[in-house]
C-alpha cells in the first residue's frame, strides 16, 4: 500500500538526518530546502548540511566527554551525519573536525541518491498544508521570517532569539611559521590527528593588552532597532563581547596559553595564544578557534594582523553575525517533539533550543525515528534519559523549573553536557572503597555516567520498546 510521505522542512544537519532516518525505515520523504531559491545571511552554497560556523564536531572522546558519547550513540543508530563526518575528518587534536565542502557534498549525494527521498527546492513560507499529515520543521536558527511568524501565530508564544557569530578563516600559506608552531594542547592526539594539529600564535603581555584595547575600540556591526535587545548565547560569544566582560576573559577562554610550549623560544611562556584549526582536507584553510566576531570587516583585517604570525594573513572568510531563533520548547513540545497545539508538526534541530552541530543532528535523528515509527503504525519510544541523546531530549522537552504562570523558566540553548544527565545512584569510589576527590573524582564520575549510558543504550536498542523504525 502506498504511504503518504513525511515532509521535512529544512535541509540543514537536523533535516538531513531526519530525512535519512525516515527513508532508511522504509517510509517516503519529501525534503524541502529553500536554498538557492532563497538564501540566508550565513550560508554560501546550496548544499545540504552546510556548516556555516566552525568545522568542528568537538570532542570525540566517548568515555569522558558528553558530546563524544553523543557521537558514539549516533553512530550506533546509523547516523548519516556521523558517517559523513567520519569519512571527511581532518586532523584536530582531540576533536572530530571535517572538511566542510566534502562533508556537505557527501550528505547531499546520499540524500539525492536515496530512492525514497525527494528533494524540493522551495521555500515553505506558511504553516504546512493540512493534507501534510506528518511534518518535521527543521528550519534551524535561520528560519524564514514568514514561517517563523506563522509558527508564532499558531503557538501564541513569542520565539526567543539570539545572535550567533562566525569565526574568520585564514589561508594556511599566509601564516608565518617562523613565529607560529604546530601543537595540540597537551600534545593530545584526536581522530586522524598527531598531537600537533593546531597552529599556535603566541602573544606577550603587551601584545595581548593591545589586542584587547583594539577589540574594545573597534567598530562593530550595528544592530537594527528590533534586534537591539536580542541576547547572545554564552557558548558562542563574539570575542569583543568577551573582552567587555573583563580584560582577562580571553586568556581564560579561546586565548588560554596552558598546555602549549613555543619551540621557537621554549624558555618563555606565552601570555596568551591564538589557535587555528584545519578547515579543509587539503590543509589550505585554517579557522581561528573561538574567534567569532561582529567587528566590521576592515577592523577585523587590521586587528587580526596584529597577532604574531598573522601579520600578512590573507582571509578566505571574515567573521560575521546571523540571527538565531528558537522555541520555548519545554512549553510547546511534547516528549516526542510534537507541537502540542498541532501534533502533526514536529520540530528538530536548533529551532528546538539545542545548540551545536551534533546536538542538532541528534534531535533530527530522533524526530525522524519518531515520525517513521508513527507512519509504520508503531508507538514511538524515546531513549533513556541516562543516555546522551535522551538527556538532550529531556532538556528540550521538560528538564526545566516550572512556574505556575510562566511555564519553564530561563530556557536557553544548550550543548549536551554531563549536567543534563540524571545523577548516579552511588558516587564512584576507588578500588579499595575510599571516596575519591578532585580531578580523580570528576573523571571517575564521567566514566560511570558513560558506562551507564552505553549499557542503557544497548538495552534500548535491543528491547521491544525501542522505536521499531530502526528495523529497516
């Protein structure tokens, strides 16, 4: 019997992953992507799953890092995003970083080739037609204004918004390696890496102070009146905003010098360090790690060239800003990511209030599985809250303090982290039963949380309650 398709709106990481999961379960999908019919402030191509900010999926350590655990869980669930990332990884210390062009091309090719996926290049600028009985809205932080307004009208809620800033990218051959050097922090080697995967540019105290002065005085992008009170997301602050919070803030953030030794002058410890991470497989492009900025382009070029090693830097891309939009999801969505006001609509990705590439794709993965299970006549079952993906879903759909009048309080975008996991039944102890302290205690707790998560994920994937859309 011919099935009605599930409609997925948005071809970013969440929408691409959702479409893949649905089709792999044997259910037809129509994936709607408005580019190139309508562009955005941040995208540069019409490729699906384009990475518009960093090229890093962050830590790949599945034993002691929450996002690394999320990577592992998504791989267990046959994630297209993770498979493409693994195929197109570039060296990045302990992180999983990708060649952004190759990654997007791989995702696009896989979706275009799937016999159950149709890709419609068109803008959906209103609520989906009533005959679309199952829809996933994965329009991300750059949801078109018309659709955002339609959603706002349906829910009666004002969408929250913040600014996300993009870091500059430098041509590798314009970096002065007589000043800079290759090294990962603490010489840590990650997937495909060697322990010397970042380019490091050292600053002494006078250079650092001058750089901070330049950030504070530099001409910034002006906001439109209606954007003036839009808050930033703390996990992706522009460097000039960090500088405004204190002159030492950058030295304890993206410019921290710990774990690095300058081989050109090993007796002198840098006061601050700017790190650059490989951005493409050829190794010709490097992005400035954590250097999101809203400085005007001329100011960026002038100031960034005061960094030792970047005096003659040539930029493939300068930093910029785009406006992000997300829902008050704990109030608006049910545990299966359905809109309470109209359950035929699901939401996935950053519009739900998760933050980060991997998190967005993970929520898309689950939205796709839930939608496919319903289409196949099964009752969807979410993953345990003790898993990384389950903890993330719980954050989005209900892990917040409730007030009588206002509903969930202080809901903000969030990366996956161990703070979202349910506490352990018993604190880890040493082999001889003694209480652990300090870093030993913290590491043991992470190991215990990830051990529990893996066991619970295994049980969920093999048990009768698991979303049976995975069977195909």
